[in-house]
C-alpha cells in the first residue's frame, strides 16, 4: 500500500517525500512538472537512498490519472498539486480555477471510484483574508481577495461537501502559513521561476548577487518596526506536519482543519537581520510602497495541531535562513545547473 503524492516534485512536496520515505512509507508521485523539475525527484531518491515510482501526469488528464490508480494500491493521497502565484491568478483566473479546482475534483472522483478516501490537502492561511486580530485560530471567518485564494477556499468547501455526502472520507485541510527554508543537505529547496514574489527567495537572490536590493513593501504597518509580520515556518517542520496529518486521516474518518505555523510573527526587517547574521551576507534594501493586497500581521494559533496532531514546529528563524542560504549557494540556478553539468559531462 502506498501514499500518492500529487505535486511531489514541488517545493513542499519534495521535502515531504523525503520525510515519508525516511519514515518507511512507500510513495508514488504524480506531477506534470509545470512548476518543478524531475531533478528534484532524483535528489529525493539520492537523499533517502530509496527508489519510488513517479508519473509525469497532469491531474486534468483523467485517463492517465486513472492508470495511476489502476496500477497501484493507494492507501491515502497527499494533494499538493496546484498553481500558487497570487498575481498570476489575477491575470489568468480561469487557468487557476480549472487547474486547482477541476484537478481536485477529478482526483477525488478517482479516489471515490477506487475506494481511497484518506486525503491530506494543502490549503493556505490566505483563506483568512484580512484577519480581525492575531493569532489566528481555525474558526476565524474566511474570506479571500484573489482567484488563488478562492480556489483554496472553494476546494475546502468541496471537500466538506464530499465528507458530508459520505462519511467514510477522512480528510485533513492543512492551512500553511509562510513556508521557507530548505533541506539541511542543501540538495532540495525552493526553485521559483523568474522574479520571486515571496520574501525569502527574493532575499536569497539578493544575497547571491542576482538582484541588487530587496524592496520592502511598506514600513507603516501597525507592527513593532512598521514592516509586515508573518509566521515563517521551516519547510521540514511543515513536511513533518503532513506525516502527523496522514497518521490522523488513516486512523479516523471525518474532516478537520489545522493551522501549520510556528505561532511566532516576524517582520520583514527581522528576517533581513536574521539572514544577515547567520549568513554574513549584506542584504541592501529600499522601503517602497505597500504591495496591494498585503496585510500587516498574520500568524497562527497552532494549539489545535499541537494537541490533535501531536505536532509542533521546532526550527527557528536562524535555521530557516541558514538552510535557505545553503540551498541557494549550492544551487545558484536552482535545479537547472546540475542538468546543464550532466549534459556537458556527457558531451
Ligand atoms: P510548487 O509549485 O513548488 O509545487 C506544486 C507542484 O504541483 C509543482 O511541482 C507543479 O508542477 C505541480 N502541479 C501543478 N498543477 C498540476 C497538475 N494539474 N497536475 C500535476 N501536477 C501539477 O508549490 P509548493 O510551494 O510546493 O506548494 C504546494 C501546495 O501548497 C500548493 O497547492 C500551494 O498552493 C500550497 N501552499 C503553498 C504555500 C507556499 O508558500 N509555498 C503556502 C500555502 C499553500
Ligand atoms: C503571499 C501571498 C499569499 C500566499 C503566500 C505563500 C500575496 C498578497 N500573498 O503571502 O496569498 O499564500 O505568499 O505563497 O501575494 N515582502 C517584501 N518584499 C518582497 C516580498 C515580500 O517586503 O520582495 C514582504 C511582504 O509585504 C510581506 C512579507 O514580506 O509582509 C511576506 O511576503 P510573502 O513572502 O510574499 O508572503 P505573504 O505576503 O504572506
């Protein structure tokens, strides 16, 4: 019996695959590599010294996806696959709705058909919109401001309806806060396409000299230094949270939502200072206008995950900065460089 990991070649998926394999799970990965590279999976295998089956399959390709279910004994699904860029989702909303929502519906149809009813789903703290106060508990009201966020909220609702229609389903909705960091080996990490939108990949690109300076989006928020406060969580802690959620869905039926964060809020300047301290790299920055759609403060109350999953994030901001830097330093062009080297070596 195996765990199907959709989007397993992506940033969070690849780190979760490592933790799953290290804990003795058999895994099967499905990814269309629209935002990742097969090289990430090779490195998962290299790090864990374990092999696993992977399929280059799009969730929207119902026939190809059904083959995956037909050819394997799947016990549970961890569903990471989705498009995740907020700005892009405003520009091409239909692509986001089709990929994320239709993809999930098709996946669930096959899970139902093959009687696989254990599901862990990647949601996001974005479903809280502008929270009234912090820390945020799972019962806060939900509202979203962009198509990406709406796909997450709609999928949460679809999965709620699915469970209502058939209470044999066992589902965990994981609302991630801000995942950063990388595997401590420096072999896998976040490999964004083009100019990074998110803070940590932008900082690491400034540190490596690819970008001149960081633009800090506003210093007039109601926070300790005026810059935006977020709950940054190490991707390895996040990956471990998935294993705890998986244990839960395999041992009960029902549907539950969990915040996965550290419960600590750090400002943009806190992150810059911590990064400079642990890496000895200077991060020049300029204060610019607020980014449209941004909020001042966002951090989690993680009591529910602590109690009901027996999970707690343990890595601190310095670990996150150190590991992000190691990944960036060792892979200045992400996963592509190694492929180039391999090609050159073969010529
Ligand atoms: P990622 O883009 O690195 O990984 C997603 C993977 O899914 C990629 O490998 C991509 O190729 C694949 N994929 C996308 N559409 C697919 C499809 N139709 N069929 C097959 N594969 C497909 O993103 P990530 O940061 O690892 O995020 C994983 C999940 O967590 C996403 O659903 C994302 O929305 C959610 N999430 C991420 C963050 C974050 O900050 N990274 C925060 C909250 C929630
Ligand atoms: C963003 C998305 C959110 C998504 C999350 C994870 C927006 C408005 N929100 O969240 O929906 O779930 O990513 O993918 O895009 N910052 C800078 N300069 C930069 C980049 C960021 O100052 O170049 C600041 C931001 O203003 C914010 C903090 O850094 O205060 C974190 O930003 P980011 O990493 O983009 O995450 P979120 O905005 O929390």
